[in-house]
C-alpha cells in the first residue's frame, strides 16, 4: 500500500521547487549519438557534464532525487538565462552554443507543478568542417540595413543539398517570410556566406560574415535591378539568428505585398544613387560578390 503521507510530502516538495531540467543530445550527421562530449552550462549557474553512450546529457537530477539517489548536480536548474556549449577535441559543432531561458516552473504533461525537461537542446558534430560552416546558417534569420529607411528582412534556412559551389562550399535552401524560395551558400576560399532572394523588380543579395548567431562587421546588402542588371552600393548589413523555426512555422511579419516593398526599396536606392552621383562618388562593387550572385541566381533559375 502507498504511504499517502509520503506521497503528499513529495507533491508538496515538487510544488515548492522552482526551476527546470535541461536535456539534449549530441549526434553526428547520421543522427547517431556521440559519447564523451563535454557539455557546459553557463549563466545563472555554471555546470559541466558529459554525454552518455547515446549522446544524451542532462542538467538537474530531479528524477534521481525522487528515487532517493544523491548527486552533485542540483535538483533543478534555477530560473535564469543560460548558454549550453558542447566541446570535444578535434570536433566542430552546430550550433556552437544555444541560449536557454529557464522560467520559475516548467510544466509538462504528467501533472500540474511537475517539473518537465527543457528538452531539444541538441547539437550535431561534423567531421566535414565546410559542412559545419554551412550548418551555421540553419535557422530563422533577421537581417536589417538602412537605405533611407531601415528595412527588416526575415529568412528561414533549413535544407542543405549535396551540391557544392566552385569553392567547395555547400548550398542551403530556405524561404522568405512569404514562402518564396531562397538559396544561400558558404564560400570557403573567401570565408564568407551569401544569400540570394529573387524578386520581380529587384533581387536582394546578402554577402556577410557570421559566427552562426550574429551578422559580423563588413557585411553587405546589395540590391540588383532585375530590368537593368544595375547594382546598388553596399549597404551595411546587420542581423542575427532569432530561432530555429521550420519554414512551416514561420509567420509573416507584414501583410504588405512583397512587390510593393520591392518598389519602395528600389525607389530609395535610386534616391541615394542620385545623391551619391551628385557628390561625384563612385560605387565600388566587389567582383567576387557579383560572381557569387550569378552562381546563386543560376541555382534558383534552374529550379523554376
């Protein structure tokens, strides 16, 4: 027979606990778990653990605590902001780290006030460093730049094909916020990433550096007039990865027709070009950027 006093005390203890369990898995490109990866938790608490034979890891020993086992790990991870980072000699991971927010309580399907894991904090390890660089682009990206107005563009990148560009980098496909196909790639010789979003009036080409989380300095947004082939100057590009949403879960950030937005952007570029030429300034366009643009455009045109 169950000891009701014990069960009542246990449930009371669960209610009084505050925090979560953080779990995840480290796998290779085929989905196989990687044992012996050091996983570090930093932030409101600092902890380290190692993946098991299945590649799994856990921070917090709530379930062991229920069963009466002792552990050096805390029962639950206290509320706060954390970063989870995997490391192993000779390996590179994507993403390189993941931010996790732990709230006062995590609710799960078992019972009210029952702490449930903040799961899915997963990483992949790659023996191909160029593939790992391409994997950095997977996710939901927010780009922004100023022509006259400040514009915000959103893209989800999610599918890496086996095809490679002339520098040996892989292509990765995704969609814009209206669901139109875009293509991006990593260029190993130049150490840079690029993304092309084709339009009816303008093509938008992003040539940028990244650490997989943020767009880094010396990154550019270019606009190419579809009718004339004319390029804009480089507008300084900023941005960051804001999540790991799939294309299907991505929501539009505006209800304005994309063709209307294209025309507005083109008009602003024309105004800035008029000012620039009035000042007798010349536009320097990196020829390597043009080569990347042509390569990505051929890829998209071949899919139509």
